[in-house]
């Protein structure tokens, strides 16, 4: 199974990025091979629609799940159309989040926000 | 002559100023660009209304022709398109209707469909032509409606008063683009100064001649006035925080049509604006 998450740095010890669409990198972790790959998020400096473009990157990486602190409605629409499950991440490192997911300790993200278009994040 | 009335936030007095200025001018046009909640018509109560639908063009994909090359997805700089499970998905509210995806599709699989986002109402109220833009609730951007509103008055003779949306975002820029003069309406509070600062920066960026109308003036320190003096901004009018004016306004009446006192006050503002525009025309023809 392939797990994806938005990260601030290219490291297993980094915290997950508070923004999905504007995260600098995505970590793709394969639970079978234990391999991790870091992808640049090409949407990081998008004028608009960053969530859509970022979600496209995730979809194109053939992942099964996304662990994220939050997710906007446009990104969620892309991910759900590709049958990618979105889980609410812990306020902790990428490694901790992978462990928590593997141990079945994460729950599905139930709060999809309407986006912060032109208003910045809180 | 096109005069835009703007302010950094709602409730400052844009509609009060633009409605009353239009009402004292012969053969004038009033355009309500505050398309999210237009309210100028509540004062004018225009007659003989003509309605026009406003639509935008949104791409649609013929799945039988699409080969999944993703040229459209790559082209869209607004990221309004995604490609999921062998299908192009269009995000209507992110699309800016540029038509680029349709042009670039090598398979000619994309075409455009019309999507209604609002309407324009045109009517008369005594000496004033009243044009109101109305955005459908839930739609993301009023820019296409404002573009059409401005186009309506492109070659209009006489005075046009543009009641801008609040703030300083795209919709405001669109509404002042063709204006010959901008009136900034400001409240006397610290918050009022902050909002005045925002629109002040905007009109400077657009290199528009402008002046400030101080609204809700009390007989005490006026921070917006102080800001104008410190920044050498011309003050073209002062509207008092006045019970009678408030009553007329909250009853949907146009003060210049009811009372000579207000007629004189707004005539004075209009005279100053006309003078400044003429002076500007001499300096920067």
C-alpha cells in the first residue's frame, strides 16, 4: 500500500505540512517495500487552484491513502474521484504518522474546508 | 465622465454618495457594481426594467474524442482541470473562461458551454438610468458581470456613477478601470483609516485622480481626515453623522430628492469632482 502526505522537509522526522495544496513536498511511502520517495509539489506557488494541482500529483503517484492535517473541497473532489482515502494526520512526524496509520490509529478526515481562496490560512 | 465610488469595506457610504450624486445630475447613469448584494435599486426603485442574463463559457469534454494527452490540464494556469481515472474533470468555479484548453486540445475534444452566473437589470428612475449587476448566489466571481456593466456605459454621454464593491480585490479593479475619477468614502474611525489606506493604494496604483468624502463626521477628532491631511489627499466633501439623513436613508429615500440641505451638500461635492477632473484633463490630457 502506498501512503502519501504533505511534508515541510525531505525527511522522515519532519512534521506534516499544515497546508496540503501549498506543501513544499509530498512523501510517498510504500508499506510493502518500506521505500520512501519525496516529490516536489509543483502547485506550491500556483496563482490559484493549488489544491487541485497538488491532488493531481498525488493521484498520478498511484497512492491509496493521503494523511493530512486538513484538505480543501476541490482537492478532496479530485482525491475522492480517484478513490484515495483521506485520513486526519497526527500533529507529529511523518514517521509517527506512518506508524499510526499502519496500526489503524488514524481516522478518516471528516472536515473538508471550503478553501482559503485569497484569504490566507488560519 | 465616469466617476467610481469606492471604499475599503462595506457600510461606509458608497451607495449613499453614488445614488445621491446620480440623482442631482441631469441625464445620469448609476451602475451598481456591488453585484454580490446590489442595493442602489432600493433607493431608485427603477421602472421599465429590462433584464439580461449574463453567462460565462466553461469547457466541456467529449470523452469519445479525448485521448488523455493532458495538454489542457498542463495549459490551465488556474488549475481548473484535473485528469482522473481517464477523464478530464472541470472545476467550474476555478475556470476563468480563457478558452485556452479548447484551442490547445489536439483532438478537438473540448468545446465551450454557457453557464449563467447572474443578470443585469436596466431601468429608469426620473432623470437616472439605473443599471444593476446581480451575481447568482454561490457563484465565485462577479468580474464577468462587472465587465458587461462597464461595457454598457462605454460610450455614454453625461455623468456615470459607478457604485463599486467594497474592498480592493479584482471586482473593484474591474469597476474602476475605465473611471475618470475615484471618490473614496471613509469613516472617521481607526478601522476607517485602515480601509481608506487600502483603496488609496489601489487608486494610486491605477494612476486615477481621486478625492475623499468623509462620511459620518462628528464634532470630534476625525482620524480619516487626519490621514488625508498627512498624506496630502484632497477632501472633497464632509457628510455629517446626521439623524435626519440616516432616517431618510434607512427608509430607502434619496436625500437630495427630499431636502434642499442635502441637495446643496451633494451639489458641492459634484462641483469639486467636476473641477478636479477638468484640471486633471488639462494637466494630463
